[in-house]
C-alpha cells in the first residue's frame, strides 16, 4: 500500500441567524474545521482532521505535504511525522503547520490500523472499547439556563460537564453554585478560566472552586504565561490544566519542565496528531501528570483523542462539544454515543469511523482559501468581529 495523494476539505457551519453562543470573544457566529483524507493506491482512505486557520491548512497540505508523501508507505507513521516536521520546521515549530501535520498523522494512524486489522488503541497497547467523556458547553448565559443545560447533559448520559467562567466574579461564583446544585455532588464540574484571570484572582477563584469540588481549573492565564501557571499550581486545592494552545512534544516539555500544570490537554487536531498526543501522554506519565485532551472541532478529532486516552494509564477523559454543531453531531455515519459517561469506541480497525459524505458535501466551503467574515469561536475573520473589550469585574474588597 502506497500513498496516492493527500486531500484537505474545509468545512463551515453557520449558526442559525449567525447567533451561536456568548463567550469572552463575543458572539460565535459560525464554526470551521478541516478534514484530511490520505488516499492510497489500494483504494483505502485514512481520515484525520485539523482545527486551525482553514485556508492555511489547505495550502500546507496541498502544496507541501501532499507532494512529499506521494508514493510513501502510510504505515510508517512516525517516520513520516518526522519527515513532515522537518519540511516545515523553519516556519512551523508551532501553530498551523504543526496542526496540519497532525491531521495527516491521524489519517496515517487510521490507515495503519486498517492495514493491521486493529483499532488504533490496540496499536498503542490499549484494550478498552470505551473512553470517559465529558459534556463541554455551559457558556455565558442566564444562570437558570446554565443550570438547566447542565442537568440536560447529565440526563443525556454524561457524568462530567465543563463550564466557561471569567465573565465577572459575581457571575462566576453564582454560575458554579447553580451548576453544582443542578448536577449534584456525584458528578464532576470542570471550570475554564478563558485566560482572563490575574494571579491573585486565580488564587481566590481556585480556592472557591476547590470548595465546590470542581475537578480541574483550566487555562486561567494566557498560554504564554507559564510563570503564572507555576506560581498558581500547588497554592489552591484543585488541579490546574492547560495545553489546548500548545504544540508538539517540545511545547509540552516546557509545560512539564516549568511544573506549570497537573493535567495536560493536547489535541490531535491541533498539537500534532495522535503521534504527539501519545508522546505527550508518556512524558506526562514520567512526571506523574494526567492527560485529558482538548477537542473543540469535530467528531474525527474526538475519536482520535479518545483512541489515545483509552490506551494510556494516565488518561482521564475526552471533551465533546455540546453547543449544537453538525461537525460533532452529524459528521459520522454512526454518531458518537455516550452511555453512563463513557464514549463508545468501535472495534473496527483504525479510527473505526466513516464520514457521512452528504453532510461533508453540504458543509464543504466553495472556496477553501476564502473564509467568510465572522467569529468562529477560536478564530476571527473581519475587523467587525474582533472580540469586544469586556473588562472582568471583581468583587469589591
């Protein structure tokens, strides 16, 4: 089996009325993701995905990665990862180039699993056919609506939920209390600080979250501020997590070296593919840390991250976006299923999933190099959609 060509497909979904959810970046109007398909001379296709600037991903895959992979053996996954990284190192040690490599890498793992007749988790030494999963949503909305949403996630089979804080101190406190009351003491809450706290506030909020039994405190600071993470960790009674904005083993090595976090959050669709997530998991294990991948793009990425978590001893859970996007809910022929807090994984080889091509065709961008203006949750296109200035209001001392 040899690689014939590598294809990138940009997808876009606009929320009805361009009005998705409210968050620190304003109003999310639409979502984007990029699928990667590695075609072989046998007709087998490997599947991956990328969560980054779609047009740049498309160009990197089409003009650089595709030409160098043609004719290669797709089962030599890690050697091909190094080949792709070497090609883009001068401009891509972090960011979109590494994310693009990751989408191709996941597709290569999919092909390797199909070639050997095994799910990816078995190639990585795992045997579990489920993976713990949590409901990710609970963005900025009315407190009563937050409570109702949290309760619905539990009713739908989840046992953990993640909420976004950093609106104001009064709001954050009221929101956490309401969600805790709604889901009860036997279910977990994870709190995302959206990179909007300073150190003293993060310590104050961390103590409060610990009192509420919150499972982890995620990204209270910008990803560049490792000194702040290191200063916070160990001073509050709650694990600190980060990593969704980190890339490659070299990036996570700095998180670990700085003793910045208790839980690392690599993402196959952002940080370099299944190869990187697995390497990061091994690094974390060596230092007594746990792993809970970030996923905010599509069902392919969720499945890729879950394959790793189910295979490693220090894996905690995977994230499932519950904001109502077809990238998660409709993209696969067999939709993702969560029962009693566990994502069900197929026993079929590779990722064990198939794309619903009707959905792919419906959401495929007409021009993969032209992104309509809008707020795409983690990416903004167009000056009018720049995040508003929303100062964080603290409690009066």
